[in-house]
C-alpha cells in the first residue's frame, strides 16, 4: 500500500515493552532511536520481535521542530 | 527544556515550502528525509532557513509501524 | 505493507480541496464521510482524483469517543 | 457541543479492553471496525459498555490515506 | 455530546488567520494563549469570529510535558 | 530548546497515574486541569512528582474547537 504519510523511516526493532493495552517499541533508525507507542494487539498481529525490520511511520502534521538555544 | 517527547531526531533543514497558514519543512536526519508540517508562524519565529540545525520531535503515540510484505 | 494502524477504512474519494501546502480529501466510507487533511505533495504523489479507491488510515490513539446527551 | 472535528462517525461499541491507564474500545461503524485508544478514566466517565451508542471522532489532520498497489 | 477528550479548556477567540485550506485560531484560556489549526471549513461551519466563546479540545495522548532546565 | 509547538502552557502537576506503559499526568494550568498521557519512561526520566513545575505542550494541529449549543 502506498501511503500519504510523508515520514517512512526504515529501521530495526531493538526493544519491546509490552503493557496491558499499549506497547512501546524501540527502533534503530540509522543510529538514532525512534520510539513508537502502539497497541499491544498491533504488535502481536505484526509478529514483531527484537530484530524485526520495520518502517516507522509518522504523519508530517505530527512532527514538531526544535532549535537548540 | 527537557521533554517527555521520546523522539528527538537531530538533523538539517533541506527545504521549506511556505503556505498560507501551514508550512512543510524537510529535514535530513542521518540520510533519511523527515517532513514536518508546522505553522508558518512557527517557522518565522524560529527563523528557520535551509541549512538550519533542528531537532525533529515526535511523540511516541504518533509513530506507527509497518512491516513490508 | 502491513500496518500497526488499527483503523483502515476502505472508501472512495468524493472531493479534493487543494491548498497551498495542505489539501483536504473527502472519502465516502460505507455512506459516512471521512475527511483527511494531508499534504498537497502526498495527494499529487498518490495521484488521487475524485473516484480514487483509498484506505483512510487512523491510529487508534487519535480516535476520541462522544456520547450524545 | 458543535465541533470543528470533521470526522464524526456514528457507531456501536462491540468490545472494550481495559488497561492500567489506557483502554481500547472497538466500535462498529456501518460494518467497518473502528478502534479508539482512550484513557480508562474517560471510558468510566462516559459509562461505556458493549452496545453503547457512540460517535467516533477524528480530527482531519489525523487521517492518512493509502492506495493499494 | 459528552466526550472522552480529557482536555476541554474554555476560552475566547482572539484572532483568526484564514488560509487556503487550514486556519489558525487563537484562543485566550485563562490568560494563556492556545492556538488551534483546524480546517477553514470547520471555522466557517462553526461561525467563529473574534470574541466567540469556544472550548479548546485536546486528547490527552496529544499533550507532551516539558521541564525547564 | 525553542519549539515550533504553538501551545506551551505553564502549570503544576497535581496527580500522576502510573500505568504499565503509559502514564497520565494531571496539570493545573491557571485553574483549568490539563491531562497528558505520556510514556511511563518519560515521567521517570523527567523525575515528575506532584508539585513539579511543567509546561504542557500541544501542537496546534492537535487542538480542536467546540461551540456550546
């Protein structure tokens, strides 16, 4: 499926922290760590484990910008 | 300011597309392109130009995951 | 690509309102209208026109619930 | 209350999965399943149970679009 | 309509900046300024003008926290 | 760090509800209550406790508007 989502960052799962309903998944993206908070259901459905190849997807309207002082 | 925001990706602005109210900003993050859609007002206030060093900030609950078929 | 995104609603584009940077796209989903605000760039890249078959994707953390009084 | 929220999808709760802080609620919307991840507090306050009539609310900037290959 | 949305901040519109598709609306909330970026369509539909009494609605999963250094 | 985030609301933590992965934090902002749902990890990292001075940060595209009937 092609997506309108502008940000599609390829990476590898490095950690999964399973919660009662939500789960955080850490992804190494070119040496920078990206954290996704998705439903536990989704993680199970996608069969994610440490080492899984994933794409971290972020809609552009969800990206803020900071400038160091 | 230290932030709860899990995703703080350092990069460099590569393009700015100014709209009437919103503006898209492209950022090179370790070789991958991140697009932010923020208000025109914010871009002006931060004084962003191509080449500006920025941090792309994304709350973990805004990150989805995809697995290629 | 299989997605963590819980909400994947199949529908047909019924209207496209192109802005300077953002664009709204109306989608008929089983008789209910869904509006997406995405970047103009994305709409062009996906080649969307009225009548296009699309999937409206919404992360579960972005869905609120209301109860009529 | 009238809302700026473009997407207001009427439906019926089909499942509720209560977590420690978050809760997922499945809603049947014209035959398609919508999942909301909201706070446990909100579900209790709204008194939601399976069979409750609800409106699934999604801001247009949170809707992405996909096109099947 | 009662909402799952945890944040419902009463205020008064102080400025409206109309764009081609999106519009920013500034709201005075107990002396602090809140900015909403919503569709132009929504602003027209709600009949908002400077001085309008509104409620600024934010899902809890969209709120980040910062701590000054 | 200066931020593109339009909404930066100063307040004081009044309650913290720790979950397995997510945590809700209540903040008093000029007499109005703001609830943030952030990761448990972030709350620990920021060392938040009841009484902590924080800034509640919300991107403008995440703010909806309601008008009472």
